[in-house]
C-alpha cells in the first residue's frame, strides 16, 4: 500500500534469534541492528527516511529516533505503549509473575518461545479468542471481512521468540517496573526521553486496544 502511494518502504524482518542474537539486549537491537539498517537505507536512497514503528516496534523506533534524529525526516508510532501502568498495573503484575515462571526456560533456551508470548497476550482477556472465532463463524466465508480476519490471524500467529535479555527487559522492565514512563529505561546508557525528541512525530492511538490501552 505504501509503495502504491509513491513511497519506497523498507521493512525490518527480525526473524528468530540465532546464536548471536540470543545474547542481545534491546540496546543491541536499537543501537546495533536498527542503526545499521538506517545507514543502509540512507546510503541506498541518499535521503532521510520516515521511521514507522508498531507496538513494541514503536518503542524501538523511538529509541533509534532519539539516537539519530538528524538522519530521519519524521517518526510515526502506531499503537505504541509508554506508560504501562496508566490504566492498571495488573498487566505489570502478570508480566512480572510470567518472567519468574519462564525464568528456567529463558536460562535453558536463551529465548522466550512464541507460544509463551501468545499465552501472555491471551491471559489479558482469556475469552477474547473464543469471542472472535464465534464472530468469525457468523461471517460469509467468501466475503472480505472473512478474508481480512484470516489475514490478520496469520500475521498475529507469525511471531518470533524474544531473546532472553530482551524478554526480561520487556516483562520486568517495561511491564512490571514501568521503566519507560518513570525515566528508567535506557538505551546504550542514555535515558529514552520523548521530551528530548525534536522531530516531526505522529502517534496513532487505537480506541479499544486491550494490549495497548489508549491511556
């Protein structure tokens, strides 16, 4: 769709962590892989790109934008969380408990499996899966809404594991301790402070997102 509007989109495909990435932190991904990707795009196009991040990717994009604002033309954040305790700290408690429960798997495998991540999302609203498939059963199987449902489900279930250190930063740091909103989240030793960002930015906030509530 972006290409049809005249843009030249570059998509970061993370893939599952390999032997090197299993030792990665969020700093390695942001100050390492994302900065490298930005340099490749700049060298290929000779232009400052617009940077777009979705959900967790929005936080990674924000971290990159704060490090390299002069190499970007703008920032777009879609359904990107910031204050993880804004509406309720229940998710933080769940994430902290999950980090403890999954600790042996993180230590053994060096990553948080996709099934564990999906289980965490499902735990936020346990009946959501049943409701959405009941509603799907009422759709015309050959209609556009059914096609959109299948496409969305394929995308949702095509996740990748999180490297162990990244999983701990997200579950304990972001969710349980709310490090972004409290100013404690750091990338390469520097605080991630949106107030310090001097870059045209748009935030798209969904009205009824359970994983990233509007607040």
